[in-house]
């Protein structure tokens, strides 16, 4: 029977190449992970879980929720960690699981609800995600901004760090201005999965395109898993990758713009 509700799992690792102990870094008096958990709890999710492999994170999380699942330290991605949670909690194959990254303390409940609803409304999809219209040529040509192109039913055709589609007539002689006759979309890294797809995905080998682009969603496309990509008009909240992001997020939180 198709799911009508969903759960959230927030994968959280202590180790980080750019910001050690990132989930437990304090922002406006709370850990980044607690902010992410609390903002995720504003969504329509039945339950919000945190999945980790580190006892320091587990201890910190238990101060505000019992919904913490200890997982293997051998996982190569958050998606694989989610698959273990699905098995540990023995969720039915049609259970919808939203993956919220632990470094998104400004995550919007609207985005969480949107990807979950897209999966509910599109039974042929195994995964749902979001995109946002590119706002500038600099953004479009930035390889750190992942672009996506979709078919007429809003399913992903391809994700890339390169400019897609390439406008043959406009992008000449180094021009990077946005063409007025073409819309470009950047991918927002939030996903909803069916539990059976998470189980399947975790058993699939990585693919050449996935390795080349360093985009794990390409493994799903290469194996025929349909990804629904909805468009949101709401710009995603600022995530935390490096030290300066903490100051920026703290300023946004204390400004009251993101109060619950």
C-alpha cells in the first residue's frame, strides 16, 4: 500500500575533512545538529531520527531526543547510512524516508514536505529531490553548483557540475551571461527515498559517471531509478561547509529570520 506519511533521517559524522566535529559545533548556543533536528521537526514528518557512528554525537543528541540510531563507521555516504537505518528499524519497503543533511541548520520545512509529497504523488519514482532556478551566470558556471535537466514529466535526465544544457549560440567567446530564452536549474541536495530503493541503492556498485562528476545520484539514474525533481521558489537555507559559514548562519539565526 502506498505511503502517505514519511520519516526523516539525519546522517551525522563527527569526522570532516574541512571542519572537524562539525555536527557538534555551536551556533547561537546550540549544536548545528540540534538546529537541523529542530527545524526538521517543523515539517510534517512522523518522526525525525539522527543516524551516527560516533558516541560523542550519540551522547549529545540524547539530550534532546531518543531518536538516535548507531550505524557502521564503514559507510561511504549518507545514503548507505540511511539504508542501514531502514533495516535496523525494519521499515516497510514503501516507507518514505527524507534524507536531511546534518549540516543544514537552516533547512526549510517546506522543502522537506515538498520532496516527501512528490514521492507520494509519483508512485513510479524511487527518489524525489528539488531544484531552484539559477540566478546568475557566475552561479551557472560554478562547478560547485550542481545543475539538473528534466524531462516533460519533471523526472531527472541528468545532473552535472558542468553547464547543462549548453547554449550553443549564446555561450561563445567566453560569454557567461544567462540566456533570456532558457531556464537553468541548480540542484538542492535534499532527497526523499522509498525504503526499498534505499536497500537496492546500497547494494549497487558505483558507476563511471558518478565517479567522474562526484555525484552519487547518478548511480540511481544509471540503474534506471527514476528521480522526480520539483521546482521550489524558496531559496535553500545556507549550509555549513567551512568555518566562515558558522558565523554567517549564526547571524541569520540571531536575526530572527529563521525563528520557528
